C-alpha cells in the first residue's frame, strides 16, 4: 500500500495547503494539456489560472525545458508535470530510451527487465522535468478487437500482468523521482469499442472481474502505485445493471466505482485522475459546463485535459456556491500536494542527467527486452531466411496513411540493419498490390512489415481500406521468400489466415526493429511467448 508521508513531508503539505488561496486550491484540480502554447502564452495562462499540474506530449528536450522553466517560475507551489511514458521516456522526449511496447514486455515476461525499464523511465523523465507518468496500462486485452488496449497492454493473463506491472511500478517509483499511474480503472479490454467514441463497457460478471481485473488492481495498489486513472468505462454488474449496460455511467462520473470500489473496497488512497476530458465516453453523458464539477464530485482529484480557463471558472463558481464543499476541495488538494511531497518537488522539480554508463545500460536492457519478445505466431520453411552475401531484398511497410505523422515509424532501422549486413535494400512505403506484384520478382527476399497500433485508426484495430489492399492478389504465393512481421497488433492472422508465416514484434520501437532483423536472418531465436490468446483461424 501507499506508505504514509514522513513527518517532514506531511508538515510541508499542511503548511502549503494552509497558505494557498482559494484560486490556487481550485487550480490543483486541473491538468490541461499543452496546446503548443508559446512561452508568453504559458506565462499568461499561469498568471490567470494557478494550475497544479500540466501535461506534455512528444517534445524536444530544449522546448520542453523552456516551457517548464516558464511554468515553474510563475507559480508559488511547484507544478506537477505529467506525460504518457508508456514504454520509456523516449516515447515522449526525443533522445531518451524508447523501450519496446508493453505487449512486447509481456512476451519477454521478465520482471527484472520491467524493473529496469521503470528505473530508466524515472531517471530520464525526471531529468527533463517529468514527474508523473500515465502508465502502466494494466488493462487485460481480453477482446482482440479492442481498439484502445492491444499492444499497450501487457497481455490477457491476470497473473502475468500482475507480476510485470508490479515490477514496472516499483522500478519507476523506488527512487521517488517519478509517480506511476495504473490505468484504466475499472479495466478496458473487454469491449470492442473505444472510449474515445463512447462509454465502453467492462461486461464481465463481478465474480469474474474480481478474479481477473480485480486481482491486477489489488496487486498494483498493494505495490504502492501513487496514482490511478479512471477510464470512461462502465462496470454494470457492480451496480446490478447487467441487463441495461448502456445506462451504466463511466467510472469518471460514477461514485460507486471511484469511491465505493476503488477507495473503500480496494483501499486506494493516492491520487485519482480522470482519463482525458474531451473523449466522447464522458462528454456524451453530461453537459459540458458540468463535466469537471461532476468528475470531482464523483471521486476524482484531478480533471485531465481540462479547458484551463473555462473549467477553472466553473469549479471556482461551484466552490463559491457550495456545490463543491471546501472540505471536498481540500481532500483532493491535499492528495495532490502529498504526491508532490513524495516526489520532492518542494526541493527540485528537475533531476540529474543519467550518466553515459547508465544510458548504455538502458539501451542494452531495451534491446534485451526486444530480443526476448520476438514471437513466432506461424513459421514455415522461409523462417529464418538464408540469404547469400549481397542479396537484393525489398522491405514493404504497410501502415495507415493518417497515422504516419503520429507514429513517425516507417521502420527505417530495419533497412539500416539489413544494409549493415551487406544486403542491397529497397523500400516501399504502403505499397499497392500492383506495386508488390511488379517489384517482388526482382528481389531475393521480401519483408512485409505491418505497423498498426492503437489510435492509428480511431475506433478499430482491424486492417481496413488501403492497408488491406496491399494483400490483394496474394503476391507471396508466387515468390519463394516472403516474410511477414507485425510491428504492432498480434492478431493479423485472423484477417489473413492464409499467410505462410507471421513474426510478432508487438511494436515499432528501434530495438524491436533490430531484434526482428536478427530473428529473420537466423542470428537469434524467437523465444517470446505470446501474452494473449490468438483467435482461432
């Protein structure tokens, strides 16, 4: 469980709270996201709204530092800085270590590597001013069509996920540099719909929920996770509403789930943060001017991705009118201040840079995790590939066009690794079936690489439209050497059951690309164990 604060830290919390204005206390309920604000816009916002926390997505170290210097210098109470460091600091901060995706970590199934990933994330993140990560994702990927979890999940087995998540959290939090956030309570991965588009439903009977999701949640709470993110997810059987699941409210608007289940039954006493406020899973259930107020009144401490000016006024008016009592306000503010005290923000909001030796250790561990994760979903005589020196190879990356900018993964490391071994490499990005038919015959081997991860195509994990068109006419049946690899979802054999082989890398990180090439060429054995049950084909 979350340990009690030291007397010194508790005194800082109480003294700070006592000296805060009403406006500063209300500001601690809000965590807006960076909207590409200029430095002057950040300065103006901090003077108008004394925010308790802010969220930053992918950034360069220099720009992030400039923004955080302005933010921290324009507040009396240190600001808690959050980000989604879901598989290392490198996913959000350029130049930091980008570990393999969570499902790759699940396939490697090594708690020691999980702990090392947590330590690396904490050290690199804190150096750049990140204190609060919205990870790990501890959802169980029970439905292979769920569009939110997939490779962000550690798997579908509660025992494996519990052990790995515990090690991950302990690694992130052990030095007090970074607060972990387990998400998304009460558990995504059952529905086939996205909380970005609706309130999704965890439809498990309560007894089954307790044996699966409940087991994982109890484990991370007992491990001392500092924060929990509630999702726009309903758990109707907990409220006796299984017959009408669509009427059940999401956790972000539901005191039965946030207070009765999470706090009172499971015993969580840290910070509860909502999932992103603009998502339709919440916004469709209550008027826009009531969302922040309802979220706080039903149990959250921090309203994520708030409209900083509008929601600040709404919450301030609610406190002044008595709709939110000062007692309820201070309850949440005290929890947020306690989180800041645990992280030592009252002493320094940044952290020391990792040494070169530490960085090399992080990268070595990231590669080891990737290497241990590569899994053969289907093998044939083509795997591994035997190529003569200087052989001509074609790599084809298939990904959704609208996701390119977001993912920034055209798998260039794959081509670099093949060239480093002396092969002649040409590359096609999102080729049509006609291009593949025309080009494939001129190469000794074709590597077809599919990149499809959650959020790449909102609302589905299926290969749709132009992605599927690359498979028309089945060019591979006439070629002796074609290898298929998924650098994302592990479920593609369900839609293409006649592919001759399939290697699973579970994500497009630099290290997963390197490890996949080594397996293709027989330099390394694929030793990963798929952490999810693949649908029958």
